[in-house]
C-alpha cells in the first residue's frame, strides 16, 4: 500500500516511548507528589498515546471500535493538545522554582488546553463527516462547516504550544550549564522547529483547499515525516534530562559493583553479621553497591589490628618501580589485606590502635582487581619476600 511509508516510521518512536513509560512509571508513581515526576509521566503518557493513535491502521481501528466515522480525529487531536499542555507544564516546572506564580501558570496552561479539547469535541459533534478518512481528513473536510473549525483549532493549539515553548527555550538555554538538560533543550528546539514546519505544511494544504486548489501532497506526504521527527525529538528532549543521568551513572555503578566483588568475597569472613543484612538481587543497584561498600569498610575496621602498614609500604615501593600507580596501589593493598586476613585467622593482631588509611580505602577497586588475579599476586608476593631476604643487613 502507498500509505506504508507514512506510518511505518512511527513504529520505532512508539516502541521507545512506550518502553520509557513502562520503565519510568514505577519510579514516577512512587514520587508522584514531585511536580517534575508528574510532568514527566504526563509527557511520556500523552506522547505514547499520540504515536499509538495516529497511524492509519489504528485510526481505522478506533473508528471501527466505536462505530462512529472519523471519531479518531477528535481523539487523536485531544492527545496531541494534551501533549502540548504537558510539554508547556514540563518546561515551566524546569525553569521556575516552586512558587504560587508557577502553580498559577501551570493551572492556566491546563485551563487553556482543557478549553481547546472541549472545543475539539464540540465542533466535531456539530460537524457532518460521514466518510471515514485515515490519511487526508484535514484536507478532505477543509471546507466542511464545524469540521473546518475543528481542524483549525487543533492546529492552532499545537502551533501556540510550539511557538511558546520554542521562545521559552530560546530565552533560557544560554543560562543552562548542566549537560543533560542542555542536550534535552537542544532536542526540544529542533523538535519544535519540525513542529512549525508540520503546521505550516498543514495550513498551506488546507488554505489551498479554501482557495479551490489542490496542495494535498503537503498534508499527506510532507507534514507526516516532520510530525514523526518533531514528536520524537520533543519526547526525547524531555526524556534525556530525566533518564540521561541514570544512564550515565548506572554503568559506572554496575562496573564498581562487580569490580569490588573479589574484595568483598575475600573480606566476608571478618564482616560483622549486621553489615551483611540481605538485600535482594532485584534491589536498586545503588542500594546493593552501598551495601557492598559498607561490608568492605566494616571488614577493614575488623582487620585494622592485623594490618601491617610497613608491609604495604615495602610492597608499594617494590611495585611502583615497575608498575603504574594504580596497579602498584592495587598490588600493595591486596598483599597487605591478604596478610591481615591471615593474621586475623591466626588471631595474631596488634594491641596498638591501628587504622587502615586512605592508601587502602581510596583504592579498593584496584585492590579488588588484583585479588581477582591470584597467580599474579602470588608471584609478586614471592618476588617481594625474595628481595627482602636478599637485602644485606647493615653491620
């Protein structure tokens, strides 16, 4: 079918938006009182609803399900204008600190778009649109009483939101320094530019019908790609500042969590039971990482009386002569920790007040990596002890 190129591109942004909505909904619901969370959820919800609703097959299904010709039009246009209201709300929430003024502006946005939605349904109910159109409804009914106003109202609501949002971003973006927020604003600005092209193409095609001309290709072929691209960029612009920091931090936390596993395993025998309170494997990563770090630090506290700082220093100096700094710290720390664990097992601790310092606590990941290479650690330990034995004593 010739319509395939028009709606196939909607598949990817629809999947991404629905996936984003599904993944973020539990977190957003838990923090529903936060205006930022509410606005994010509404943007994702209405953006998903728009992309699900606007494809020709789904338009046909909505019409067939209700038995009302073209009722998909007010439904889809309602979702579009609700998305516009959510976008403006999100921008206001981002830009302004909590205040009565911000609450008033957000309330006015929803009152305005609530009136637009009411107007959409009112004009549709008064219009006579018996012939179902899935691709060219805007131009086909451009001269139909009340449907003409219906189409113009939805496009004006979309255009006003786009222009106002673009202006708000333009006056704000130069003051933004946070990377993910700035990236989101750039996507929003590009998306709004596509939105302006979309509305312009629609109005030109409709205006041509009013003038008894045929520019329907602008409506059927030119406008949809800009709607797809613009809607995707706008949704992405709102998602990036929310999801971006998580996507940036999660790999780091995951790498740290797994890197510390050998050290956590080695030190487990001296960890107090309170430090190993069970945390499910499906618990948030930051909670599991915090527990692992706490377990290690508690274990180091238990090992402190058995820790030999002079051994660490000798090992570090020997390793530093042939290894880079992080590797030398890791080898020295791993050797000193292993020695302390052995001493702990033999109950040969010092009675002096000893504290394991930053030479270990600041290099736990490097130490853990070395513990994960026991053969290398054994060779280093043997070479260190051999060199100590070979060192002549002063007369």
